[in-house]
């Protein structure tokens, strides 16, 4: 066993701790955490807590970013067999697989990793910052709800537009068919030959069916002036 001794120069240090029975010990919080801060130099308690808070913030965001990177890489690894399977396609298999690995897979992994990371962060805040976590969850639900409602509304507008175009096409086709269709008695000319109801028709353009019923036609009478007596 080897024993090594070192000496340190006398210097001023600042300590945040709890004094118990003549000794400094870590302070236990109501949540079960412990506070024991030691800093070389002379600092007030406020300055030491501010430095500890900044260090804690840096460590927190470092761990969050590391978790996001690990999740991103894990999703990329899960998607990797898809590009490997495309290598069996001759000529273009390598190009397709390379395009998926460089563009498509990163977008998919980022799209999945970001919401999951935010969800995990909000779960941690439910313990330490419940108000902020609830606000974050409400904001996330509102954004997702607005996105879903917007997509459904766009689909509804597209369907309504397609239906209106279809109805308009049907109306135009019906109108064109009506315009192109000739009436059965088009080109027929009727004439009146005398005081009685005698009607004739130019039957060259009549269809082989029976002529129109003219019984309901009003009687046309032409007044004739009586000869004057001399």
C-alpha cells in the first residue's frame, strides 16, 4: 500500500452547507435533494447559487441534446435495413439507397425524435416544474389539434371542389347534348287554307311517327267584309 501526501496553500473558500453538531454537512431539501456547494474564493450565497444554477442548466441541456442525438441515431439505425434491401435492385439500387440515407431517413428520424424528446422533457418537468409542464403539454396539444383540423379542412375543400367541378361538367355535357338534339318536328310548316280547320304540313322532315295532335289548336277565322249595297 502506498500513501501519498500533498499540501495546499492556505486560501479562502466559500461553502454552502448545513452546520450540524459542529460540522458542515449537506443540506437536505424537502424534495429529498442535497445541497453542498464549495467554491474557491470569497463569494456570497447568492453568487454561489447563481453559479450552481448556471452549471446545472448547462448540464441539463447537454444531457437533453445527448438524448436527442442518441434517439436520432437509433431511428437511423432502425431504418438502415431498408436502404440495404434496395441494393438488390440492379443499376439504380445504390442510388436509391444513398438518397434515402442522406435525405429521407434524416427527415424521418428528426420528425420522430423531436416530439419524443419534448415529451420526455415535459415528463421531467411534471416533477420539478408542474406549471411549466402543463403549459407545455397544452401548447403541444393545441398545435397538434390545429394541424389536424387544418388538414381535414383542406381535404374537405378539395372534395367540395372536385364535386362542384364534376357537377359543372355534367351540366355542360347535358346542355351540349340538348343543343345538339333536334326536335322531332323541326322544319315543319303549318298553314290554314280556309274558314274550316284544315291544316297541312310539310312532311319531308317529319319522323315516321304520327303527326302532332292539332285538335287543341285554336280556330283561326279571318273576317270578310260584306259587300256594300249600292
